[in-house]
C-alpha cells in the first residue's frame, strides 16, 4: 500500500501474502501440494549426527563422474534461467554429497520448496529443493509478471502451498531441461510432480536410499539463495 506522504518518484512496494487464485478449487491445490507433518523437536538433527561421505565409496561412483553430471545439471538449469532473466550472473555448481534419504530429511528440515518428480519408466525419483528465500524471490518476480505489475511485488515470508502456483512452471522447466540434457528427449507431458514444504515420507523412496545431492548457489542482484538437486545414487551409477 502506498503512503500518501511518500515521494511520487519512490518505487512502490506491495506486500501481500500468498493467496490461491479465485476460481481454483482446493482439490487442484491439494493435488499439487502435499501437507507434511511437523516433526517432533526431539528428532531434530544435530551436527554430530552428520553422515560420513565415505558412502561415496560404498555407492561405487567415480568422483569425476559426479563432477561431470554436476556440470551437466548446471548447464541445463542455466538454460532455463537465461530464457527468463536478463542478469548476466548464473547459478553456480558448488559441490555434491551422498546422503541417505533419512539423513536428507533430518538435515533439510526447515521449510523450503521440495518438488518430487517420479519417473516410473526409469524406476527413479528426482528431488529439486529451493531454499525459502530464493523461492519467495522467484515467486515475487513471476507474480509481478503474471499480473503485469511494473512495481516490485513483495510477498510475505510465510510459505504455503499457493507458492507453487507461482514457481511451479519454473520448476517443471528445470526438470525438463535436466531430462533433455541427460537423455536428449523431452519429458512426457503426463509427469508425476508433487510439491512439499519439507522432505516427508515418500512411498517410492526408502529411508535408507542413497541420494547424490548436488548443491547450487544463486547470487544475482535480485535472486540470492541455494538450490539442490537430489538423485538416487543407483540411478547416477547407471548413467554413462
């Protein structure tokens, strides 16, 4: 809301919470986003519980192969980014680590955006995680474009399922670009994409499942934060 006493040249900043678009049914929202249970505080993850990366050897994946795929993924993600944003800076690949899904749940238990892409034909599930600060910044940009608002649309810091109405198409494009980078073909239009605010139980991922987690960082002027792509280690091992 604009202050009547503010300078007319001052940029207007609108702050508003996420709201579901009028006309959208609750069933649509429920299908896109699964509510997750709040964990008991006694299950919180402590630094001394951090798993050892000796699991890399157990997974049987060469370090050079991990780096190669890390750069493939960042190339795919930056293609999407370049088509949407004019800033010269791009996402950067930081590092990777091997975690069991149970440990992944414990480490990344703070609210952020988790998108699960199920690929039954490959027998695998991919996870894209976007930290809350970056997700909110992306959502504010996409909302401003959607409503053709020339001013900055500042959103509240509260995460809820409606967030995925703003960033869902962006997430789907990232998955499609990564799939294209690996297989040189597009994802099926009938994909199984589920969104959550924390990494909860997933029937297709056992808690002892080893995930290879690739860490990326965004440091452009209007977008700052981290993204992570987690893929099953056995899936990476099968790739050439």
